[in-house]
């Protein structure tokens, strides 16, 4: 059995993870939970777990602050967090994996599998870095946790976003299934987050997903997107739009 400690300031997140582990990882025994990095210090010293499932942003010290107290730790670490901006920093702590909320069951099973291998073979730091890097390449670039208008978070996969559009004091996010959610992030902030992910600033108030372009009517100067959205392309943006669209299409071939 793998002895596990769960560290997260949200009770619902802890309960959800406990449930998922009981369903798909029968060899993981949750021996204790902690609601802060400070509390986790005592819990981990007392229970000596094999693995710690660790949130990053918590009261009374971040997950990274907690890990700095264990320079020679004997337990493995799986980060489970809503925030993707800490991914690179995770390398410094030789984490086994870095999973974004909401948790995908396949991601969780894979991460626990890495812990099993680590405990059996005493995986080297180099191997840990490589395993984490491979996961980051496929997961981190596409998942975002964004603040909503109620002070909470919304989770999106940018591959499913047709466009981002400025509306009043928010940004509307339209997805391929024709749903809409709103975030307090500005269009410029989103543009920096999804840099080089096939999005194009087609106008001052809109970012479109080049993967969702169905047709560009050059004579009319409009582009048709998935969901039958028709967007005008300003004359001064058309040349760059066509160039980037061709690059996007070539990468998808």
C-alpha cells in the first residue's frame, strides 16, 4: 500500500480527491489530511507518508514553502492545483507529477503509477524531471483556471475555445459547444497566457482560435468560425491573419 497525505485548504477538494483515489487507486491509503502548509509539516512528520498530494496556494504558507522544510524528504510529491503558472517552479522540487484541477482520472492514475515506480526503483532526479516535463508538455499549455465574476474559478481547455471577446468589464469565452462563460481577466491578459497557442487578435476586442476557422471569405473580408460565428477581419489585419492561418493548418497536418 502507498501511504498518502492530502494537503489542500479546500475541504471539497480533499473529499473529491479521496473519492477518486478510492475509486481508481485501491493501493493508496489516505492516512491524513492537512488544510495548510503549516499543518502539513506536523502531519507529514507524524505519519511518514510515501506520497503527498499537494496544493500550492494555501493560507499559512504555500506548497513550495512546505517543501522547502524537507530538503532531504523521503516522500514523493504530486502537485494538484488550479494554477498552471507554477509548473516550471515545480521542477525545482523534483515532483513526480503536476495535475491541474478539475482532476482527470487518467492523469491521477498515471501520477500514482509514477509513484509506484519511484518507490520500487528509487527514480533519479533526472528521471523525475523528464517524467514531469513530458506531462507538462501535454497538459499545462491547454488548461487554464480563470477568475469568474463571482470571485470563484472557471476551468477551460483552450482547445475548446472558439473565441474570447471583450464585453463591458469582463471577457466572454465562447466554446465549440456554443456555451459562454465570463472571466474578469482582460483580453490582453488572456493573450499573454495563451501565447503561441494558435490564437489571433483579430480586432481590439476579440481573440479567435485559428483551429476553429471554417472559412475565410477574402472578397468580403470575413471569417466564419465553428458555431457559425461570422467575424469581420479589418483590412490591416488580413495579411497577418492569412499567414498565421496557413502556419496553423500546416502544424495540424
